[in-house]
C-alpha cells in the first residue's frame, strides 16, 4: 500500500477567478504535461500510484483538486460548478504553466469533465484517457430528466438535483462510514437500491466487498472531506442538465486519440456507440470494479504507459 507521507506537498494556483490546490511530480520534465482529473467523491490523492510512474516516464504530472474539493475554492453559487467553469479551470491551469495543450486523464466525473473539455477547447487537449466514465451522448432529452424516467426518482443523480442539501447533510454526518463503505471492490451497487443508494451506503453498518485502501490512505480522504464537506462535489451533479444546455451547439466529435478503460465489474455502463463520437478511441477492459487506478494500479500504469509510448510526441508550449 502507498505511504500517504510520500504524497507531494501542494501549491495553490490562481486560475479562472478561484484557487486550485495542485500537486505535481516530474517538474523537471517541463514541456511534457499530463493532467490527472479525479472523480467523485475523490481527491488528487486518488492518483498517488500513477504520479511517480508517469514522472519517471518523462512527464510533468499536474494533479489538481478541482473546485469544490480539498483545499481548492468552493464557491457558494451552484452554477459555478458547470462545465464552462470546470473546463475553464483546467485551461487556466495550462496557461499558468505555459502549456498550449496537454494529455488529460480523468476518472469517473473527472473523465466526464475531460470529454467535455475536449469538446469546448479542442486545441488544448492533445490526447484523452478516460477511466470508468464513457463519452456521454447528448440526446434530445436533458440527462437528469432521462435518468429519472429510466432509473426513478431515488437514483442518486436525480436525488441530488431534486432534494438539494439532503444527501449533503447525511454524507457530511457520516463521512468515514460512507467513504469506507464506498471504496470497496464491488460498489457502487450494480442497480439502484430502494432509496438513494449513496445515502444507504452512508448509513450501512455492514460493508460490501473488500477495502481497496489501507487505513492510512482512507484517512487522507476522510480528513479532506471532513474539512471540505460534500456539497461542492455534489454541485457538479446539480449542473448536469445545465451542461446539456451549454453543449447544445458544440461539435460532439472528439477527434483526439483516446483510451477508454472500463472495469469488468463496474456497474457504470459502457457506451457501445463510442466510436461514432470518438473515432480514434481504443477501448480496454480490466478485471476490476469502479476504482480502476486504485484497485489495479500496476495494470493501469502499464496500460497507460504503453498506450502513451505507442503514440509518442510532446505537447507544444505557449509563446
């Protein structure tokens, strides 16, 4: 298991009207940036097993706690968490370091942000690596509305939007139990449970599956969310339909080379039509659940490293 004391010290960087808490590795590799974007409910620490490996491979590894997480800014306005703001933060991060573009890696919600960043700012993204969250097609119906019709009002995406503050309070009051139950080999549940599945996990006495973190690693995550609370991250969900509107007139095709990594036991659905929207995609499945990079760090590192090495090249600098 990773020793949490080995994680690098962060810096606070002003971008896009806020401040991000940013962790780095391989600063000596200036000119070869790779940005790692965490999901929910996660933290830059989620990439602890990838950072030193990528740095040793010659990359400048940049890992922000995105807005709403860790010690990064947590605006009060819900709309401050829409994709224009989240993508703008990442563009601002490239500008800060003087990079014209970079390789972007995202897991879960971080993957969704990277897909949409690529649509909104295609010249700033050289390659895409997505874990767990496939490219989401923008259909004729807003996403949360569609989820509610198919999965019901208690599905957590829907619940977060229809009942502001309810899940936030439950998770804030049961932070350790929720994260300890969630970061296991076979959760989130394969199907929506009666009631909100995330609230159920926060209240469950009997954990499911095997833990994927040591007590020390889990303590880093628990401490971060006890300080930040969950509202900032949940506000990303509360902008899903707003994002659907913001993407209405955007070219939906991702033309950059892309690697899509799924876990074979992850209930998050794959997009069988992904190649129609991401024509240069390679799809790979690993034998694991949702927390791919933490469940199978060595396999994940080997897959990402070999895929990047096969494509070569370096992003351009600004100026």
